[in-house]
C-alpha cells in the first residue's frame, strides 16, 4: 500500500506554480482587508474624558438603585463574613459574580485565581474554594500552586477539580472540552468517565441526554465533521429513549449524515420509514428528501411516483421539476416540456437556464 | 509540507489583527491547505478554488479562534467544511444535464500532474467514506502520527487507531471493486 500512497503523495504535493496561482487570487482579498482597516483607522477617536464621564454616570445610577434594605443586607453579609473570617482565622470571602463576555476578558477574582473567558457562567463559592458554573463558551483558568485553593468548574456534562494548575474548559453543543496547559486536573464526565489529565492532555465529555446528543449531531454536521461522527451522536441520541419530537429530529440528522456520506440507499430507506410512521412535524420536508435520496439511490424508478405527487400538489421545486422531466422525457415528452417550462417560470439559477433551454430545444419546445 | 506546529505568538498576533502576522501565517498554511484540498477533494473538486475559499474564511474568521494552540484542528475543520461545500455543489450540478463537470477535467492543473496510477488512487480514495479518506490521507499519505491526527480531528487516539484499520480495509475493498489494474492491486496486497 505504501508505494501507492507515496506516488499519490508526490503527485499531489503543493507545487510552487499552484501556490503562486492561489496567492495571486488572494491578493485582492488581502488588499480589500487592508483598505477596510486603513479606513477604520480614519474614524475619529473618542473625545477626551468621555470614558470618565460615562463611568461617573454609571456610578451615579448604581448608587441610586441601591435601596436601604439592600444596604442593610449588605452590611449584614459583610458582618457575617467578618465574623466567619475571625472564627476560621482563614480567608473565606464569598464569591458571587456573573461571568459574561462577548470578547475575551481577563480578571482576577481572588489573589490566587485568574480567569480569561469568552462566553457565560457564574462564579460562586469562596476564595479558597471557588466554584464556576460554566454554561457556554471557553474559560481559561490559572490557579497558583501550593496555595490550598481547590477550584471546580461544573458544566452540564463534566465536573473539573483542580489544585494549582492552568487549564481551559470550553462548552458548546459538541460537549465540554477540558484542556490542561500545566499541572494536573481531575475530570468527571456525566457519562461516568473519570480521568486524571496532565499537561498537554485533553478530554471531551459528551452530552448524555437525547436532546444534548441531537445538539451535538447538529453542531458536528454544521462544522463539516465526518459523517460517521454525526451518525454516532444521532445513534446514541436515539438509544437514549427520546420523545417523538427529538426522535424525528435525530432521524433527520441521521439521514442527512448518510446522504453526506453518499450512503443513499440507507438515507432513502430511513426517510421511507420515517414517512411511513407519519413523519411528524417534518413530514412535508421528508417527502422531498425521500424523492431526492430515491433518485440518488435507485434512479428514476424509485423517485418518479413521489416527484409526480409533489408536482401534482404544486409542491415540487424547480430542481424536482427538472429531475422529473429527465425521468419522463423519453416516454412523455410533452409532460417533460411542460415541467421544464414550469421550472424556468418558477425560477432556476441563471447559470442553469441555458442548459434547461437546451433540453427544451431537444424536446422540440420553445 | 506539513503545517504546524504553529507559532503560537504569531497566531495570537494574527487573531489580534496584526496584518503582517496574518499574512505570514497564511503563507505558512497555504501549502498544507492546498495539499489537503487536492488529496481530500477528489477528482471533481478544483483544489485551487477550494484552497482559496479556505484562506478567505481564515482571513475573515481568525478573530473567533478561541485557543491559538488549536489553530491546526481549526484550520482542518474549515478545510473540511469548505471541501464538503464544494463536493455538494458538484453533486448538485450533476442534477442538471449539461452543467455537470465531466470527471477529471474539473481541475486541469492538478489532473495534468497525476499519472494513471495517481488518478486511480484518487478515484479509490473518492469512493471511501469521508472519515476513512481523512484517516488515509493524514496517516498513510502525509505520514502523520496517530497522536497528531487525533489532535487534528479532535478524536480520542483509540478511535483513530481503530479507524486506521477499517479505513485500509475499505480502501482495499474499493480497489477490488474498481478493478484497479492487477499490478496496482498486487502492490496493494504486498504493501498491506
């Protein structure tokens, strides 16, 4: 096998002339970008003192909105905290902070913890035992070693515990990804997996609910992941006993993954089964998919009836009309002509009009 | 030409909007992207078109890259999405008679450089599933380590190992089905 692949590797190596062709095409993109940047630098700077004025106004508003009850409550909390501090003779500052940032933000909520984040969550616990409830996005954490700080990050899929290290936790529809830059971290995933990660290691905790796995399947499909991975997520979701609505969506994700992998027969069969059981909220869309998969899997024979039905109901798209025309052009040229004309009226991309017109001419139409 | 390991400081600077760093990064990434497009795109995709589109996405989306250390997997993900789009477009065009690009002529520059053997390997690779194709290209053609590939594909290393075996089996099955010339097939059997 090595010889084959070596030959192919050598012949598909990026050659200087190919690189220079792509580079020259990219030149205008880079130039446009530089132009936009230079125009942006022409924007006037904020007037002097503007930031200070805004801060002062915000401080004024904040001051007005605090009522006496809250102030009394605040005093009581502070007094209790002070009493606790004295009692424990150790720093136990309660932490309550909403972490929300639409651009990367860095802060140091306690003397030994530094957070850099993009996304949202909540910080709670104490200075020595901070607890982060992380909902979406990425949080990078640095904890000073040997200071006795026991920090945890909790997401829907994972619980990460650490004493003195640096790591990041990213949560998205795909699951929760934990990546350690230095030190050691213990990760407990919701699916029961527990691992101890060292520097440079990472762990992905997958969702376990059917809805969570549907989200993962969709996110994987959206980012162009391998169809096998989308299928794995959809199949695990279907095994998690979803309700009817989530089941329907998981089946659609499954058939789209089959189609992306050109496994047309499986996509066609699955769409057929889903339609036979009613199709749920996606019934109409499923008829179109069933017809499309049918053409790809078995040709006209499998799809003509469905395409005719869609066309009779006035629901066929221009592409479906063109496809049906191709299927019936030999046996029913007049019908094919009508379908191609209807497709032209319904609207097809300009680039495709000449080819359709050519087909019409071949059929003897106008 | 194996991209990566990226210069993290350069990625950070590019993400922060430093044009010079961004251009250096692109110049370093382009050869690797072009090779991925030529090897993963198959005979119907114009590798240069696809590589151009990948770099445009990188230029416009670099500020959203969360972790500079993950530049490689991020770039591979973009390449994968762009290639999926190009392959879909080719498939869609094949619906309309007269519009379909006919086989290997879609990228004349690349095709001119492929020997008969290279073209047959390309066809066989095109016939296996996307995930098997990625594994074969990254491990058997680009000779990356399993660890590197696991990082690029964001998969556990165990999954990569089991996929390598299945990918090679799938490739051999396709080679038989496509009836590659006996000499080629014998070489496959000897090598595997």
